[in-house]
C-alpha cells in the first residue's frame, strides 16, 4: 500500500481528530516512566520515548480485571448468580506501539484466540483496536528483536507503521483497517521520495545496530529432554530470587489466576496476572507441588519461552526481544545468555 507523511506540527491535530472518532491510547510520561494510557488531550502523547516500562499488553489482558459480579444478599432473588461485569468494547486506536509489542499480541493469540477456545474479552478488544506502531530508529541496549524473528521496523502485527524521519512521520497502512484509518486523516499527504529514502536508511541502520545476539533456531532441532536435563540450569537459577518481575514486564506472559473477593454482600470474581516464578503457582489442592524448587521454576520459564512454545506451534519462540526482562531483573539474569546456553547445550562458564 502507498505511504503518506504527517508532519510533527500537525500530529496534535491528527490525534485530536482521532479522539473524536475513537478512544485513543498512547505512550504518556508518568512519574519516571512512559506508560500506555488513554489520552485526555492530544498533547499527552509522547512519541519521543525509547520504550515503555510495561508493554501495552494490559490494554487487552488487564493486570486485574473484574470478570463477574454477584450478590450475596439474603433478600436478593438472584443471590449467588454470576453476572458479567460491563466492559467497554468501543473502537479504539493504540498509538505508538513498538513492533515487538505488536508481534507479542500475535503470540498471545495462541492462548486467547484458538479454533477451539476464544477468550471473549481478549478477542473483542483485539477486534475493536487499530494498532498504529512506531518503528524503533534507535533500540535500547537490551533489545534483541532481530534474533527472535521480528525487527525494529517489523509491521507484521500492526495496522499502520509510523517512522520518525525528523520533521515528521512516514505512515504506511499495513491492513485494510489501517488504510481506512489513514483515509480519514486529511493531514496525511503523500510521502516524498526523500522521506521514504530516509525511512529506508533508518531501518537499515537500526537492524545493523541490533545485530544477531543469539540463535534460537538450533533449539527446535534439539531433544526436549536433552535441554531439560542439561546441567547448566543449576547455575542459571542460582541468583534468581523468584520476584516474578520478568513475567510481569514480559509482553508474551499470559498466565493468570482467578479469585473471588467479597465485601459485605457484594462479590466479585477477578482475573489477576500470575507468574510461573511464584512457588504457589503450581501448588495443588492435595499439597503436592510439581515445581516446588526454584530451579524447576526458572527452567520452566525459559523452556516455555524458547522451546515448548515453538515445539507446539512451529511459529518461532515465545519471545519478541523487547529486553524488558533483561533490563528489569534485579539480579541480572539475561535471557540472551540462557538462550545461548540452551542452543549450545553446554555447561555454564565459571
């Protein structure tokens, strides 16, 4: 599809026009970090960020979500009957998503949107969302997207891709939904050859700067048990404190728990993010815990990301190389190092 151009001085006008047609979410600077939030005014959107601390996953799979509500009042004839909590599925635009985070949604679809099971809240939010991505001209030091099948300019999970070329953005519609969005923006003019050439040069530079930091390909050829029983897991798990930070910042972690909370005569059934790094995650009602040891939990996380997922779906690893877990780990465990170990199936260096 053809590419257009939006100058930066017109961007607030464009966002304002979109806010008249959609709910618009974008990166907003809050405290010390950029986070995705619904825009109250166009000027709140800050596209100068490198990456957000958390991915926009919570816009589709909230960290804490009321699923159902119920009454326990003795005089209520419907007491104890679960009623779905009202949710907003109106059309929305999510502006400024990095390509790695958009790719993560496609990975998460394997859990929430399958031929046999479709999570209604996930699928409705996906259908209501138009993803306007922002290419990464300059990656973070912990980024390794090019090693896991995506890239800083990868548009495969997006509806529209923006590229910052200095005084403005080149805009490319990737899907029909994206094309319809851009057709409603009169400020989008045809992109000049100069702007397109600048975008192409930026892409080349960005890809080269990241390089290839490890090769996940050999993992698909290795025996699952060979990696599972490898001796290096003892060294990998040594520093881990099971804080769960890696799973909470990860855009492709989808595990959740369901709990009921009651206040007075009102009850709520909640879906809450959970983590395979927590000891209680696999604790059975019988008291048995198949992953009671820290090493078992650490191994589970990396095996799922880099081995189990690809063995099952044959679509690549369940990691998009955003580097958030590397950046946030308080004890400096690096998934790139673990991936190299798993690929080589060697013992850890001293």
